[in-house]
């Protein structure tokens, strides 16, 4: 006898992020961290402080990873949320107070963290200013991560959720919202939160349907309940009737059809006011973002950072089959346009260094990028075989990062050609259109771009690293952050000479750093001669709209004058009125 159908129930809350999600619920109630207080003797204080500081270091590295990923695929505004989290870990009123409790009360670090977080959260929640109240969630997020590292687990693991589920929770921190998006959840509903909370902002950036303010829903909804989440109306519908399910299903199909039609209409080159064409491609880090390539009308994938695949499989390296399956998805998702895959740039990452037994005082200037992969050919061969096999399914371009010498490009090309022959002999398919290129992100590469252009099939300019290496500035160091200047004349000259070298050799050149996604920099980039940009796909509509207001001939004259100037401030004044 079949189980009787349960009655439909509707929970109403605050609409946070539009769209419809239909699926099974996953109910998450409260953090699974059990904090116990226990005393430590005088002799144990130093060791406990050291254990706490190690947890601070691990948490800082984790937050920095989240900040980098969110900045790269969600934009600078979202990255700033996690930048604020990082600042908490160097704030004496947070970290200093925790250490003080450990010393003065002779208690374990977990209890000190728990108590300080509770105290601070209570203070912030009582404030009238909504922005300041949101800091309570930041404290909770950072505190939860600290406890996770101190306890060695016990945190809410949202990475293994089945794809397409609707998460119903008491609350979600910003970092948990990021993980939900990466795990492929179709939406979330929470009891707390507000329209302006950081978690809500992230939901909108991820285009993830979300509703907050659903009091009692997490206690009353159970895992595997069929649900509909209406992000427009702010409703969570549990056990929908067949009629309601059919209605929302039709609405969902209509929304998808509209998105597909809009993508087809916009998947053409952006046009400036004078008819100059610009190709806007997509930066992709996660497989879930492939859908955005079509949704926002990108002309293919201009940059896939393959180290993100490593982050999904760590602490082990991906297998050839894992490389192949993902790259094939990228190629097929980008069709009929190319998918550009950057080979590993792992050397600067702590876990990668540990896995590969690297000990360097300054890994950013050490064995990273092409240097590391050429030094560890067994790793490089596994990745490249996956690339070559995937290239049999469409137009795939592969490029090496951190190239500074012609010899590196030659070794790169020789290895690709050797492995292509090997794969073809095995009957795994021949690459249809595999191009071999390099990143221009080291000043040496920009200076010898004319030489490199004779042996590369394409260039991609990475401004993030190029600015830092050219100006010797760590943009995350507050002491010198003001020296990080995208308008510095040295950088402009390097970009311009690289563009001219590519033109002379008749090879494509694109720019894929943060400058590409900023509409304010579009006039400058066009004036430098760039016609192909790769950026966060969600930024494409804004850049397309900005292009329609620009006359390229005027921009080229202005930028030519900028190349003769001595300071970033002078460049900015020269471009006044042209910068958007």
C-alpha cells in the first residue's frame, strides 16, 4: 500500500535571489561543533597559544583561497567580503582577545574562540546599523573555520551534497554559500538573514535562488521532502501538488528558454560606436560555470585555470581520465568557439608545495608555472594527455603560465607534439584544432614578445601577475597596496608592445586579468589595441553596454599620448572623460 500524499505547505519569507529551484530538500540544523571547556595548567599555556596560532594560519590560508576564487569568478566586491574575514585574523580586538583569554583564564583554545565569538556577535547584533550587524555573521564564519581547524573536523561539510538539491538551513555563512554554489545546489532557504546580508549578496552573484527569514522552516522540513523554492515571491513550497509542480516546471522551462534565446542573440562580437568589434570570452574556474558561458553570450572560454581541478582532488593530483572528462565538458560547452586551458600554476600554493616536496623561501619567485611542470614531467604528461584527448572533441587551445624564456615555449611545444602522436597511435583520437600559446605575465616575456610570437600560436596577457611582477608589489599587502597601479606607464608600454608583437606575427592576443572585467578600463584597453578580452561571464553584459559608447580612433590617440607620460596619475588625467 502506497504512503498517503502529504499536504502541501507554504512557508513565506524574504525574496533574496530570483529564480525557481525544484528538487529534494536537504535539511541542515545548526553547526555540528561541540565545544567543551577544559582547564590547562600554567605549563600548557604556551603550547595552547601555539596551537591557536597554527589554526589562525590555516584559517588565513583557507580564507585567502576562497577570496581568490570568489574574486576571480564573482568579482572584486564579493572578494572584499572574504578580505574582511582575513582582516579579522590580524585584528587585536579579535585574535588578541582570544589569546588573552587563553593566558588569563587558562582554558583551551576552542572554548576561548567560542566565547569571544559569542560575545562579539551579541554586541554587533544589538547595533542599529544593518551593515555593522552583518559583521556578526563575518565573526561567526571566521570563528567556525577556526574551530574546524582546532577540532580537526566536525564542521558542516557541504561539498558532497547531491546536485540539484535545495538546502534548508537555520543559517548559512558566506563561505558556506560559496561551497553550495560549487557543489551544484539549486537553491537555499534559511531561517535567518536579510536582503543585504553577505550570504544574500553571494546568492545573487551566483544566480542561485534563495529565500531568507523562513522562521521554523528548517525544523519542519525534513531531508528528501520534495520542495519548490520561489526566489521571486520568497516562498518555500513543501510537498507541492501535481498542479503546482507542473505550473512551476513550465515556468522554469520558460525561463531557461528565454536565457538560451538571449544568449544566442548576444553571442556575437560586441560593437563599439564606430563599428569596431570586440570578442568577449569567459574566465571559468568551476564546471558549474560552463552554463554561464552560454547564458551571458561569451564567445568561448578564454581562460580555464586548471589548478582549480587540483583543488577539487587535493591532496592528490587528478588522473588523466579526470583531466579528460573535465576538459571535454569545457570544449563542448564553449562550442562553436574555442576553450583555452591554462596548464598548472601550482608552485605558489602551500598544498601543492607539500605534495611535491618543495621547500622554497619565496615560492612566488620559485619553481611555479611552466618551471614546475617542466621539472615534474610526469605530472605535466598526465595533464597534457587529458588535454590532447579532449581536443578531439572540438576547438581547444592550451597555454603555459609564467613563461619567461623561449626555451620553455619550445620544450612545451615539443612535449605537446610528442604526446599528440602518442595519443593518436593509441587510437584515442587526434586533436582537431589544438593551438599552443603562452601567458604574458612576466616582464621578461613582454620584453621579448616579438621573439615569442614567432613560436607561439597565441598570447594571453595576465595583468594580475604582470602588474605585481613589474611593480614589485603584493596587492594584498596593505603597506604597499597604493603602489598597485593598473595605469602605471610601464604596464601600458608592456601591454602595447605585446599587442604589436602579436599583430606582426598574425597571432591572436587577449587579456584575461581583472582589468578585462572592469568597464572603467575598457577605453584604455581598446586604445592599447586589444580586441579580445576574457572575463567573468557575469561581467560581459556590462562590458558590452560600455563598448557601445566608445569611439576607438579617439581612444587610440589618447592612449598614444599616455605612453609618453611618467606617472599613473598623469595617465588618469589624460584619460579623464574617456575612462568610464
